[in-house]
């Protein structure tokens, strides 16, 4: 009985102290925002605000609660499995499936209705998004959904997924929950450490897609049949052949063809390779998924089977960056 009485007195004294200090505070219309130094700063601020308004709280989230002018009530608390969070003076508050602004309003009302703080202004921050995840799809070792524990960036999520596969492309598409109509494209270099600006912040609800790289294949009677990442480069027939180490002496250059996928299926495009080597014909640009096939002079390929032979040859070749 004595313990309960002392606890009650302590709570009353704390509330009285808070009321005395808060009665002297003029509630601000809003916290002053930092003055952005550039257009990119403005865009990031707008994006954070849009993300904040789209978020809902859930079990496992770690919240930081601040009451303006009342530092005694600053606290961190984790949302329980039942969706409740325990806060000083006002006991348990159900916040699951509420937006941050909605949760703030409820906490403010509980503080005001209980007579603990006059005209309170509450700010919520989420230190860990255990309930909100990002989705990582495409060419990574372990695609799936990943929680955001603390502030995380793109490389953190990619690393958690085991890194890129060998077929990963050089651009990543991020669709934000707050702005699904405006996906963000992040361009990568082969060595991701060369471009730290690509390590963008990720936020709950992001859908991150790592597309498959654009590849061209050079097969047949060449030194090293290979596949090459386009990497946004203009890869031509002449350069592609050079990357394989060149054609063999037995190559039938006049029989060279590009096997290309079209909406109507595979098509075979003749390539005047001998004339290109002699600078008597224009070089030819290659497109994603093209197969440049240079047959051997002794090869006997049945009519209509060139594309099938080229496809079979391309299946087992190694893939390299086109440099």
C-alpha cells in the first residue's frame, strides 16, 4: 500500500512539474525545417515527408517519442506483438496500423486529457522498422523481403541478400511506396565503390529490382567464344570479335550471322565480316541478347538450323565485361 502511494505521489509530482514548465511554453506552429542547400536536398526532404505519410506502425518497431519542451518525457519504446507501446504517465497506447501523424495525435490527446501536459506537441521517430520491409527482386543471391533495422542504404540491403549474381545488370530500379509512379534508377559501375553516390538511402516499402544484364554472345570459330555485358556501351561486331581474341584461320567469315530475337521469333541477319575487316563495309552494332555466330569453314550446318546451333553454342560460354 505504501509503495503504491509513493508511486502515485511521484507520478503526480512529475505531472505537476511538467505542467508548470509546459504552461510557460508557447506551442510552435511547427518545428523550423533546415534550409535546404540544393535542389537535391529539397527533393530528399519531400521524399522523406511523402514516405512518412505513407508509413504505418507495427509490432517490433522501435519508436523514439519526444514532447516539445518536456525532455523528461523523451523515451524509446518498442511496439509489442499486440500493437501497444508503453509510455510514461499514459500507460499503453495502441499504435499498430496507424500512421505516424495519427499515433502522435493520440499520444497528444492522452497527455492533454490526463492533465499531464498542457497543449502538448509530440514528435515520433522510428529508429527501427521491424514491421516495415523492403522487397529485393531480380539478380541477387537471395531475393526476398528484408526488415530495415536502423538507417540503411542500398548496399546494406544488397549485402544482406548475398550480393549480386554474375548476371546482374548495371542499373537498379527502386519503386517508392510513397511515389510508385516515379521509380528511381540507380546506375552502377562494375566496381560499386567507385560511385558512392549510388549508395542511396532505402526506406520502408521500397521495391528494389536488379534486372538481368544485357549480354551479347560471340560463338563459333573464334579464339575464345564468350558472352559480354553491354554495360551501356555501343558494342559492335568488330569490337566483339576482337574481345574474343579474333577469328581462327579456319573461320568461314562470309557465313557470319547475327541471331536476333524479334517479336516474331528468331531472325538471322547476314554480316559481311570479311568486308568489315577490310574496311569495305560499315561495322554493325549489336543489341542485347544478340548472338554473333561465325561458322567454321568445314562446318556442315543444315539449312534452317543455324539459329539452333548458335543458341546451343551460347549456352555454355563464360560472360565477361566488355572492356
